[in-house]
C-alpha cells in the first residue's frame, strides 16, 4: 500500500511539446508520489496511460548529446568485453544509440515509439514497435529463441507493471545470460534533492533495496551495481537467474543496500523530509529568478527537458520569467513547452549577447554546457540551477 509523501501539482506530459493551436487539448494529471513500505518502492500515485507518453511523436533522442553517445558506446564496449554476448535484445532502443554497436544479424530491439522503431528498422536492426510484456516475450521466444544479454536504459522505470516486465525478462533470458538495465538512482535523487527526476514517464524511481525485493520474487538476482553520473545519477543493475551459480555476487550489491538503509530509504520519514526540502527549493528558485527579472535581466532556459517540465509547472515559472528555451532537438524547436507554454527555439552556437541569465534545464549536462558556453560566463553571464540546491554558476 503506497503512502503519499509528495505532491508536485498539476502536470502535463513531460515531453509533450506542442503548437499553439494544440493548447486547448493538452492533457494534465496530478503528479503525486508515494512509498510502499512492503516493497520499499517509490512510485507515482497515478499512472498515465503509456500510449499518451510513448507514441509516434516522441521527441527525446538518445543520440543528440555527445555525453550520451559516449555513454552508450562505452557501455556497449564494456558489456561486450565482460560477457561476450552473441544474442542481444534491447528493451527501449530509442534511436539506436546503444544497439548500433552490435551486429545487426544477432540483435533485436523493442521500442514502443513508432518514429524510433521505424528509424532503427531502416538501419537494419529488427525492432518491434510494441510495449514490453510477457506476451511479446513469448512471441520473441518462439520466433528467435532465448537471449544471452538483455539490456535496457531508462526504460524499466517507465513500465508500470514491474512483475510482468521482470517475468518477461526471465522467460527470454538464457540460463547463463545477463540482464543489465540502467535507471535513475533513488539514493542520488534523495541526496541531491533532484525532484525533477519525477515526471509522468518515471512511474518508479528505483532503490537497490526495492529492486532486490522485486527481482527475487521471480528467481532473478542482482549480482552487481554500478553507480553512474549519467542522467543526473543512475544505477546500472546486473541481474542473473538465481540458480546460475557461475556468476558470483559482487560486494557492490550489499554496499549499495547498506548505503540506502543508512539514508533511510526503507522508511517513509526520509521521504517526508525530502518533500519539505523540495518546497523550500521551489521558493528559493522562484525568488531568485524573480529578483533577476525585477533587475531588468533577460532570462532564458538552456535545454527543453522532461526535468524542466516538472520544475516549471511545479514552481509556476512561465514566459513572464523566462523569455524562451534553447534546445538542439529539432522536434522541439518552434513549439511550446508543456504546461507553461514557453517558446522553444533552436540552440545557437553560443548564447546571445543580450542574455544575462540562463536557467540550466539540462543540469545533468552542466559540465558539457558550461565548457561550451565559456564566453557567456566570461562576459558576465550567469547560469542558475537548482541541483544540488538553488545556486548560481558565474558572477
């Protein structure tokens, strides 16, 4: 039974960038978050229908950032070296940033967004334009047999029925195979107070404690955990069949569980404190941006992200505070941001000289952005971010 601890208010589809004539039809829901004391799972109180989020108009491209291109290349190299997989399945392949590093003949993918499934199919990778579940797993099993590696990045946390998802993995994973998935880290979110990791797509934010409980129900076992910086803090979880005695359990599993218990992630009280700090962050951010605006400063946002959708709608930040958002994704340009309807424009080679303040909507790419926009800082420009804590970068 979930107990609610945080209410982020009325929110739209995080990646639902839209044209002005679509505003009247925009979808909203109540973004509330709860904790289940039995499973230690943190989940949304209200799930959005998957078809509303993942469809032919999905706009997030894994390959748009150099950081993510490097990440998936490194991940593929590491997994090939460590496990020598011959038959690979990726769940949630997006634009093919990961599978492009594997042989087309031995790799298949599942991608519910039609535009991306079409893209990877055209590249020669057999991609099923469907949602991951047991029915699909059974069909793949009959068509092409078991897989010795199943990989997923930022997808398992999107799946509302986790029992079904993990049972599907178990059916398709070979006896000696490995299931490797990456998702946002609950512990990192709690420490950094990065509440914008919470939005419609993230049905769950995982702790290792919760995953250990969930996977063990299906005779699957975590054998290694890697803490990553990607996406503002993620965990790479390595899983095997419980009866596979040839893979040893790494100390990282118990170390992560110990650390999470130390943070109180198995107790509702830690989450109630988190909620109090989230409200304080909201007040400080709005106060800072309002002060800059009252001083006559011109403010933009850097990155039209899912994270910034949560922040802007929760904090009530509109075009009265932020003039526009710059982003490199063509599918977002010329549209309005979800909910608060701030214009999204093409990111220039460098921030315009008329800009004084840039809110880091893509704070998880802070290092990459700050390095690129060195000239903005040198002429007195200031970046504002809210993670970890509301702060400024620059003068």
